[in-house]
């Protein structure tokens, strides 16, 4: 079974040739900021050159890498009753 930490190593010297795969490997290893930068750069490049499939791939990776405030709020709301029940302090 593959492990997330294996992803960057598997790409090796080809990371520059596969920016979307590299962005996914960064996401899998907890480097969302690096993944966001890489996916955004690839999306911009793909738009400029008219590579629609590459653009879609990059935008999907970018969408996953970016934080989702609505999802964060809903998660906090869902945790509220659990937190209150467990006596935990709310997180900022």
C-alpha cells in the first residue's frame, strides 16, 4: 500500500514536468501552501496556452488545496454540541 510520504519521492526528478501531480503530493504530505502555489501557477499557465484539460486538473488540485470557510464554519457548528458535552474550550 502506498503512503503519502512516498509521493514526492516517486515523482523524483520529474516533479517539474508534472506540476499537478506534484501539487497533489504536496497536499498528501501536508504542504497545502506549496500545493496552492504550484496548482495556481499551473492553472495560469494552462489558461494562457489553451490547455483546457491541464487547466481543469490544476483547478481541481487548487480547489482542494484552498481552505473552504463554509466547510470550516459548518465543521465548527457540528463540533459545538460535542465540545459543549465534553467540556472543551472553543478554539479561536
